[in-house]
């Protein structure tokens, strides 16, 4: 099977998952072409793919505009979505994000499913949270955001990557 793996990664989390997907697909006997920039994908690469695996980082509960534009270009393709989010742990939260990203796909696309995991965030995010907490000492919501930031530092884990890879392989039938 010819697969096109396209990733839009801000901090490297989604790129890490995409690289693992490419390795797993190739080990399973599929051809996997990896493109690290959705804007750089040409029409010929899309047309040649039997399936597209589109990876994104979460931007305000959705994918970034660059990935949205790429997804809107797809038609008549089998598509698997995968992503990373700084906040995470809740399957319901991940499903909401996947639902938002899925809205960028046309009706002609066969949606194969999706999988997500938590991913570490940049140090600037924690500094922003700390400043918020300094202005609002004792705010449990802000403290929870800091705690989530700290928990996210370990992600994506090997288990996260293995789970997403297995979900993609099941969805593709490889």
C-alpha cells in the first residue's frame, strides 16, 4: 500500500509520531512517503497515495491552519488522522479535537479513524502559567494547568506512539 504521511509539528511531538508511523508502515511492507510540511505536498503525491495519514499539533482545539488547508485539498482518499495535544489524558477531549479536525475533510474522503496523545509543551507556556498564578495565588485551575504541563513533559511516550501506530495499522488493514 502506498501511504502519504504528512505532519505539521510545532514542537517535534507530532513529527516523532509520524516518523514511528513511517517505520511501522515500511516494516509491514507498505510504501510510506513522509512530508514534514503540509504546504509542501504536491498534487502528484496526493494522487499517488492510496491512504493519507495526517498528523497535527493541537491549536485551540483544532489543527493549525496549514494542516486545515491541506486536509481541505484531499478528495476521494482514505484518511487517518493523528495528533498531539499539550492538554491530554482524556479520551473525550481527544475525540472532540479529532471531530474538529475531521470537519476539514470533504464528504468524498473515507475517514478511517484517528488517534491522539499528549505532547510536551514549550517552556514559555509554563512561564505564562506561572505568571498567571503569581497574579492569582491559590487559583486551582491555573495550578492544574501547571501540573498538566509538568505531566506532559514525558509525552509522547513509547506507549503513546505504539498505541497510535497500532490504531493506524488497524485502520489501514496493514
